[in-house]
């Protein structure tokens, strides 16, 4: 296992340094086995792991190649511009797909973030963010029915929360303090985001407030594929 990790680190380093560029063919399993003086099976496991990590892809009968990782979208993790507008402004083919709207049970942290009472009804709305036909992020917004009384009726139609808020008369937004963490995706997340379990996700937990009234509009959890973004903090 230690040998595998050392070889994986060496190949990743070579990719980052530019020794191997996008779509370059990598040495064969036999060539690398001879170079590192390890069994061929070790190199096979190395290539399998690199493929799971999103660094390479294979062509049946032809070998392994470096995956094009050039779609690194610069993303500022703050500000009052919606994700949708950021992607469109950057010139990407973007669409947002509503994948669920459902009421949640009492959750102390989320209800406290919203300023909601324990008896309030809170809904979570999930939107899958798709850029250049590739799912790259999942945005989950938690909103209180006491603030948006029709959220249970129209929540399944929302693809942009900012657009929904503006229709409700909220036009100036600011973010609450944010928490960043890294986790590996659960089965639900890697199926939704079409990534492997070895590609870490950057999770941003924050909230949105109306500047004029101070009304808390939502509590937010955003799951970003780490292989698709350059994050600006």
C-alpha cells in the first residue's frame, strides 16, 4: 500500500508540474512496473485509484491517459451575486435543476440559524448545478414557511432562490458568517454529482439575509466538487 501511494503521489506531481498534459498517454503498466521495480498488479491498482480520483481515464486496449482538468471555474465564496449569474457571467453553459423540496423535522442548528421557532415549518430546496452538461454542485436552501408562506406550494419549481426572493420584494442580500469543511461524498452525493467517492467535496455552510430589513432568508449548505473549481476566499 505504501508503494502504491508513493507512485500515485509521483504521477500526480508529474501531472501538476506539466510533465504530463491533458490527453497525454501514460507509460504502460509494464513500463512503470519496471521503472519502480514493483509487480505489474501494483501499477494496475495505482491506475485504478488515479482514475477514481479523476486524474486519468482509460481507453480499452490502448492504455491510460491524463484527464483534461482544465475546467477549473474560479469561484468567489462570498458576495451577493447568485451562483447562476456567476456562471453565466463567466460564459459557461449553465442550468439549474430542482431535485427536491421537502419539509424537515426539527433541527436545532438550522432552526436557530433561521431564527425559527420549534413549531415553525421549515423546508429544504435542493438544486443541482450543471455546467457544460456536468453536475458540479448541489445547493440546499432551508427556508421557513413563516417567512415564505407559499414555499410548500412553489418550492419544487424554484431553480434560483435569488429570483424567488426578488419576486417576494427582497432585492439586496448579504451573506451570514460561513463555515468551510471538506468531506468525502456519501453514496447519495456521488450519485447526484456523478463523481467517485475519492473526490472530496468542499462544503460551504452559510446563510442569506435581506440587507434592508435584516430578515434571515435562508440557511444554506452547498456541496462543491473540488475537481471543478478554483476557490477564491
